[in-house]
């Protein structure tokens, strides 16, 4: 179905999937100094598009400052957050832009090797990606750039989207997050300085190099500069992939994508926040409100929010690496807890104990997975308590 | 090195760059509880017990892994910290087997200790403890997953400390578990039974297989004649499990306690250690003679064979080097054979009714006693092996007030020993003992080291080397004149691997190599009191060398009871009878 409202929407943008002169961007970037590139990125306000939102310019700056001679650029294509399918599209349709971004990063920090860590479930893309990468590596060689890109395959673990678990997986080890510090920009892949950035982030860096920081900064809000690719799914007549400015309210979003009966939107996937209808007007999609790596799932009144929460908790119980106590045991407690309340084995009061315990998951888990499980749990519980209990 | 200034609980302190919050707090006499942390291993940071509050940090911070930064304001006892700690403990209890009173580690469990401090409620959460079967396949130790807290200490020990890798973390999420390759029983994988994992397990997940009840049953059986031998490393560590500080020698009291427990004869493995030196020393000289005098192809370097963890290790990992091993049995096994042949005959005891119990700092010795070839006496040479920890338990069960005991001496004729024997308990000790005897046999003089103390072979360094020039040989040994005898010593299997890789490539210019599977040698064995760390092992080592120094006889060949044994029974080292009873063979094992 064609989204007529979207056609007229003023915040619809077309940067990621636009036709671009990639070789020109590459040449422009390679001519710039590392300092100028970093300045441009910091100025643009670009933050990581994988969900964590770390300022990209700052990340590249830290990596470039390391005195190590061997450095790496890694593109995080693990796209595992439920409801996120935008990187797949970017890799399929705009791979060259990704590669250009990676090459400019390599030029900035001084890396000679780059990897795309590709989610195992996307292995079918490898033949076509390798063809493009081979062409690109040849283009780099022509320009006497000492940088080669390779693909490394994931093996189907959500946790390997976390940058240090990703690096562990690249090293052939269990995908268990590391202690931070040291951060990957200091000690990453094979303990060398490594920039790990999301697929979409690399594309935006290339576009910022082409058009300058201002064009990006002019979009979005003060805390959420620029645009974002969203993958919209669930109870919507318009499921799909859309690039929009950051900073719109959920009311605007649901106006565009809702089916008229939207009860809740899960922003940011299983590790994100559930926003109920009554809060749509006051909630901003962005780093100052509810951030997202792109996943937007709409639920209408036919959906049981208990089922939604149960699904998320089942997911986390399975995908937790199991290393740290609060996450490994906490996830099981949340899942079994809501089941026990639902089938009346435990009183609804127990949910307060669980909420209490989830604070420890948030402040003591070793990585973002455990720290984020309470997001869905608390937001669904807070806004749909009756559905969870009865 | 930069100095960093931080405050902890509003108290200022300056520490070196790179110091963790945990260590900085220690300097201020603040003890932050830990579980997955162990001083011998790399930092894991997974249990989350040690989290503290750091001003400005979004989350609580693990103090074991977070290095201090200039200006950091750290708080270790806020309400937030205490709540998090209590939650973590209670989450661990929710996935734990709560049958503490029946657990071998009751009252010596690190989880219990922390839970006690926080007066934790053990049924605050839903029980998610797993009920997997206990792996009892190894004769040395057992693995009970229902008590595992996933701290990964055992995995890190086996990989980092020992380079064996018998354990790994498998699966993820709620199914994560410590497993062997393909989850095979322990006795079907490369595990060497060294027990280093048992030493470092904070709970009762890994414990030795005990033979306490079997020993009591034998002692209570009027038909049985029960003798006991104790290894050199036991006497410098037994005290730790009975209320003493590490490094206290309790030899005399140990003997008294054993006598009170009802053993018919209390002997000493050290006697057999002196015997081993005789057999192994002459075996080495025999190989040197073959190589240097007869100029025949000889397998060198010769390697010691008294560490059963090491033996299983080389059988799996370096089976092409099995011929390098000395054919000598270990002192434990030599003792068993002598008890059931020489001693039984002399005392007119029916060896079928004799039970040999050995007290060892070691878990692999349980495996060694069970090896099918260990029956040269016509019976199982060593019946039961109990660890230092098990002996301490038995002493407590018997109601013996250990600290108050008088000191007594071992019985004859398998109880006398020299200083050379006692040093077997430390890495480098077997080498030193062998050299003290071999050098004198060849030259008629003492080893050219002050006080007989061959310092180059001593100490905690992973791989040690020494060269001793042999000069002034007696006529029979003229072929060794001027030879620079090169020896190497390694302890811990990682270091053993390093040396063996050199031997494999033909790049090891040594004549004799001593290998001990455990860090520090037997004094750091898998059966020693828990906890263990470098400081404790160094104290045990100092005690061993102190005992050597204080003994009147310090060379194995001067042990009068050993001399009598040869005179009356074995005739001479490496005699036919000695070979039959005191020497053994090895076998290739699969790598996986």
C-alpha cells in the first residue's frame, strides 16, 4: 500500500538510498586530513545508528589518537534487534556507500584492514557483497590506498551485536562481552585500536563528507541530529523501511504508520521502550526521548501486551550470553515471574519485587543486553499492568 | 609510572596507574567481596558481586576490573551498592543447590561466606537451579553442576594456568554451563586430574572424590592391617585446614594424629622418595653411560615421572616422548609395593590383609593408584588416596585436638627420610635430590653448592635451568669427566608444554628434566587446603626448605632404612627385582 501521507511528510528524507557518486566521495575523503574529517563528523552531531548512539566523530578521534601502528575498521552488520531489518536493505542496495564510509574511517584512524561482521542469517548476501568488495578493494589499490575489506560471518547470536562480543566472535572465541575499559578504540580486535560502527552510521559518514556537516546538522533536533532509517512492522498498513528525520513525536509517527487502532509502539526492539497511546504526543523518537536502532513495532488493541512482554523475555533468556549473574539469572526470573503471576501461582505483588530486582539488572549487568532488559519489562508493566496480570 | 589520586568513601589515596578499584580499596583496608576474581587468574568480571558506585557513572562499576582514573570518587558501601550486592547474591542462590549441610564445602564455600555477611534470603526468587547428574567418572574429583555459579574460574584455570583446556563454557543464556568436549565424562577427555580447578572452585561444584569412609572402614576392620604414608607437601599445608597460618610445619602432630586415628603403622612417603632417587638417579647415570661411554643411541633428556597429572598430560599431548620418561614409579606407588612385599614379608603380615592409605596434596594420585598396572605387589599397591583436606576432615571427625598434640615420630622400617626427600614437595626438589646423590656417586664428593642447597633449581619461576660441571670423577665414572650436566625444571602444565615443544623439536639441550603438573610443585597440588595463591604457596615452599635444612641426613643414599632395604631385599638400584616392582610403563592416549 502506498503511504500517501508519507509522500507529503516534511520530515521524509532521502540520503541513505539516494543515487550518489561514490568514487567522488571517496576521493574527496582521501584528500582531507584526519583532523578535518573528525572535525566535520563532530560538527555534524552524528551519533551511532546501531542503537547505542555514541558520537561518531569522537569515536574516530580516539582511535586516530592511539599510537599503535596496526588498527582495524569493523562494520557491525549483526542487525539482531527484533524488528530491525534496515541494515539488510542498506547492504543489499547501497553497499558501496558503506565501503566508502569504512575506507574514509581507515584513512582517518590509520587502519589497513577492515571487516564487515555479517549476521550469520544474512549469509545469502555474501556472494553479491564479495563481488562488490572485490571491486572496491581494486579501486582502493588504484588510488594506492593500503586498506582491504573482508567479510567475517556471525553464527546467529544476538549478543554478538555488542561491539566487544562481536570482536570476541571475530577472534574465534565465545561471543561474551569484555570488560570496558579498555574500549575497542584503544584495545579492540586482537587487542589493537578498532572502530566498530553500524552499517547505517558508515553511510552517513560518507554523506557528511560529501555534503558537509551543516546539511546533516540542519536535520533533526539538537540532541538527535540528522536522519535515521526506520524498519516499521507490526499492525501497520505500511510495513517497510523508511528514512526520516530524527526528533518527531510518536504521535506524528503513528499518524503516518498506524492502522487507526494503535495501542502501543515498541521503540527500539526488545531492548527498547514500549510507549502507550496516551504518551504518543509527549514522546520524541530520538536520543532525548526514546532512542532506536531503527526497530519500530506497532501493536493494536487486538494484541496482548503480556504476550509481547513474554516474547521479549523469552528472547533475552535465550540470547543472554550467560556470563554475568544479574542478566543470566535476572532474565529467567522476569520470565518465570510474569508466568507465575499470570497463572496465579504468585500474587501480583511479586511484580514489584521483580521491578525492584530489575534495577540491579540495569545498574550491574556487564553489558547493554542485561542493562536494557528492564526497559521493556518496566515500560510494559507500567503502562499495561492489567494485561500482564490478568 | 603515573600516580593516580582518587577518593574511596571520601578517603583520599594515591595509587599507581593501572591499579584496579578493588586493589586501591585494599590499601585503605577496605575489603570488597569478590567471587569470580582469583589472584592466580586473569580478571573475568562476570559475577558482579564486587560492583561499587562511582560518581558520574551511569551504572555501578565492577571493582575487580575497573582501573582507577584521576579524580575518581568511589563509594563501596552505599545503599545502592548494598542493594545490588544483595540482589546478586540472591540471584546466585536462586540458581544454586541449597543443600549446604550435605555439601563437602559446607563452611568453606565462598558463596556461603558472602551470603552470610549479607544475611541473604534464599527463597526470594523462583528456584531455577539445574538438576543435572553429577559427573563422577574421574577417580580424582567430581563435578556437580547444580552448585556452579558460572564464575569460569575452572575454565580459566585449565586454559590459562595449565594450558590443558579440559573445560569450556558451553551454550548461552539460561543454558550456559561448564562442559567438557562434547560434554563427555571427565575420564574420557584430556583432563589430567591435576585438581587445580578444584583448588579454585569457590563452591562445592568441583570437589575431590573422597575415600574417608573407606579409610574409616578399613581402620575399623580388625582383620585389616592398615598403614599410612604422607607426602612431603602435606605436612607444610595440613595446618592451614586446622587453624594454622600458611607455612606452619605440623609434621610431628600429623604423625600423632594418624597414630590416634588407629593406623597400624604410620610411615612416610619421604622414605619412598629417597628410594625413588636411588632408582631414578642410577637410571639417569645408566642412560648417560649408554650415551657417553657406550656411544649407543639413547633417549635423552630423561624426564621425571612422579607427577601423575604430568604423566596423563604427556600421554595425551606428547605421546612421542613417552620413552624420555623415567620408568620409575612415583614415591607413592613405590611405597605401596614395598609395604605389601618387603614390609609384609619382614613383619610376617599377609599382604592380602594389608591396606595402604596415602595422604597426598594431590588429586591425580587417586587416578594413579587406580591405574591398572599399579599392582606389582600382587595386589592393588595403594588402596586409598586421601587429600590433605580429607585428612583434616578425618582429624576433626575423630575429635582430635590437633593444635594441642605432642609431636611423635614415624614408625620403622618405611618411615625414615632425609632432607633430599622432603624437598620433593617443591618444584625443583626432585632435581636437587637427584643431583645430591648422583654427583656424590660419580665424584665421591658433595654437590658444589653451599649447604647442599642447589639454588638455581629452586623458586617459583615457571621454567628453570641449571648447568653443573662434573669434575674429579671416580674411576668407574671417568666418562663423565668435564661433562656439563644440563638440567631443566618446569612446574604447571603450561610451562611443561613450553619445554616439551622444545624437546619435540630437538631444541632442548638437557640431560634431565623435572616436571611437576602443579604450580609450585606438589605444595600447590590439587588436594591442598583451599584457598591457594602465590603468597601461600611461597610460604609452604619456605617451610619445606626449612625442614630440609634442619634434618641431620640430607642425601637420599644415606637413608639407613633405604640402605637396609637394598641390602636385604632389592640388592641394588635397577636390579631385576627393583625393575619388577618399582618400575612401570606408559601408554598413548587420544588427544581429545
